C-alpha cells in the first residue's frame, strides 16, 4: 500500500485530493485549515478511490465561520469510494466532519471522533442522486464513532 504521511499541514483550501487510486493510505497527518475567508475548505478529499485507507488523521479549523457558511468547511470528503476504511480520525471545529457522496459500498467508518462540528456526517443528496453506504458494524462489532459537543455553536450569528 502506498501511503501519504506528513506531520503538520496548514492549508487554505484542500490539503489532499485523491482521485482513482487503488489501495492508497492517508495516515497520521495533522491538518489545520486556515481562517475562513469564503469558498470551500477541506482537509482530505477522496473521489473514486477503491480501498483507500484514511486513518489516524486530525483535521481542525479555527472554529469560527459566518452563519450559513458552515457547510463549506469540511474535514474529510468521501465520494464514490468503495471498500474504503476510514478509521481513528479526529475532526474538530468544522462545519461538516464527514461529507459523503455517491456510492460508497462496503466503506466502513470506525472509531472516528467529531468534536464541535456543526454536522458530524453529511450524506449528500442533490440532483436526484442519493448517497449510498452499506451496513456499519453490528451488535458484536460496533463502529464506535463519537459525536462530542455537537451544539452548533461554531456558526457566528446563529
């Protein structure tokens, strides 16, 4: 498996964007988004990546953005990624912790922590196209994702 490992990343828009990659890993990164000045910001974005592994990353923002813009600050975006493993990530002070779109069959989200995110998960549904995921965990195998302090106080003016 190929991996992308960096220690600390400070970004304005998107730090990682992967497309059509097989068995890639984005592991152990600390990503801090800059102050919000408009436009979209994303820590990690994976599109059409079969079996990508996104693990043990921290994505955070300064945590203050104008009301109505919370949906533009995303921690990890996953779109049409089959059999991905998204595990042990910490997402802090974001509009959307995870933004999920398209067909994500057999992708598993396990042991992730969303702290002070306006929305922990946003399953995108627009233009008649629904987001699809398969079963997560089970009674003997919980996914243990955690939503902490989801009080929506990050948006200024609400």
